[in-house]
C-alpha cells in the first residue's frame, strides 16, 4: 500500500507520496521515492499496491510526449499491470496508477488515474470489502482528476481533522495541504495495519520541469517494526504548520531583500 495525494492548479501539478514498503506485513524500507520521473518528460508515474510496481512501470511506458502517452496510457498500464501481477505477484494484485505531467499542446498541467485489479483474487476481494471502496468499480478507465487522494479518507475522518475540502487550490500551500491529508491516511488501518509513513516527498511539475523534495520524516517509523502513529492534536498540528510557513516566508523575504 502507498499514499498518493495530489492536485492541479493553473501553473503546476503536485503529488505527495510516502516512503513505505512491506515484506510479510512489516516495513522493510521507509525511504522510498514512489513518484518516478519519466525520461525526457515533465511527468511522473506513481502507484499504490506493490511498492516496486511504479518504478517497474516507469521503465516500460512508451511515449514521444506527455500528450502522446496519455492517448495510449490506459492500454499500456493495463497490459503492464497484468504482466506484473502474473510474473511477480502470483496473479494477485490491486493498484491505483497515477500519471502527472505537463500537456505540451495545451500548455497545462494534469493528473490522471486508473485503478486496476486482478479480478476475483484475494487482493481484489480485500479492496472491495474496504468501506472506502464500497460499491466502487475498481477497474476504471484512465480519468483526468483535479485532485486525488489514495487511499481516500472518509468524510468523517476529514471532518475530525478539520480538513478543508473546499479550499482554493490556487492559494493553498501544497506541502501543508497534502501533508495534512497524509497524516489522516497515516492513522487509517488497512487489513488491520497502518500502512502510510516513513517520509513524504513532494513532486512539483511545471512547464519548466519536475522538482522533488523531502518535506517530512516520521522518525518513529523504522524497518522491521510495525507502524504505530503517535496520537495527534489537529489544532496544534495546524498551528505548528502555520508557524513554520510564516518562518519560511520571513526567511524568503529576507533573502530577496
């Protein structure tokens, strides 16, 4: 399992991904970068499900441009997912694949997603039994989205964390807005386990290129140990983030001066 959060504004697309991978239900790595840059494109691919699938997929997609990739992405991703499940997962896998990039012809950013499963397998059954995916058609077509959150918190979880679901995406701070959502995901359980953490990497895609930076680390998450998030006071968390942003803004203004 992975966490992928993102949104699009007029001049950029943003993705925030966590850093965990698992072996037999226990983290074996906490420092993965799961948003994989596509060669010579202002674009990345990320995937939930098997931690290695996104990187494996990134080296197999064929394209001449981001526009060209999107035209054939659904067919390509479906084909490679089925192959990966067959060759590496004993035919049992579920994944949400996210493509984020810059459309050359229309000169704009975009995020696309497709959810896949090997139908009828244990992983597919587990996904369908999860409340967040109830009555959801998992094997959907490639769809352009203005905002994405996988795995999706419930409305009650968003409300408990006082998350702004109607925020102006042109004005929010991407780091804080997406990390807030990831902290909610981090406290969810999937198949009885917490599955989000390690660290958080923010990917920013613009007409100029792709920039990635580490924006948060959960030091309590260590390989070989179960993920046990510490309790969180959401009011204090938001106040701390606001203070940190103010300090960063002061430093930036001083540097420009």
